[in-house]
C-alpha cells in the first residue's frame, strides 16, 4: 500500500512526474510510527485519541518504563508492526530531550526493522 510521503516536521514532496511523492514498505511504516508517536492526543479533530504526545513530555521527569509502555502500545496500533515479537524500545537521556531507538518486526514481510529519532524541544 502507498501513502503520501510525509516525514514529520517536513513538507510534502513532489515526485519526478510532478505528482505528490508516495511512500511504501518500511519507510512508510517508519513515517507512520513517527507521526503517531509525536502527535499529541487531540490534535487530529476526527481522531482525538490518536497519538502518543512524546514531544509534549519533554521538560517533564522522564519515566523510562512509562515511555516504553506508551511507545510499545502506540506502535502496536500500526497494522504493519508485528506484535510477536514485541517492539524493543531503548531510551537515552540527551541534552534537551530523549533519544529513542526502536526495533520491531514488519508484520507483512517478517523482516526486522529499526528506527532511531530524538525527541527534543
């Protein structure tokens, strides 16, 4: 399945044909995971429960256990993330935020995938 290519925090991009660029496969899954984890609940009017709101948590005391449960639960809402084995989340406190590394299995291809991103102010 294809989605419109949109990396969180960026603009939509044009394909060489002049249409909107599309994305599929593991890149699509990574974009969807980032969007879900960084979107604040209530930001999508028609889906008020959507999102983990990680960026909103920066500045609060980081509870690694809470973050791992939140990230895992949100990732498992994505159809392309396998629940078995469950995603593995690693958190590192960095200057001004948290560095997040996730390892998960693609539900369709059964290929191990990884994603790394920083959540900062």
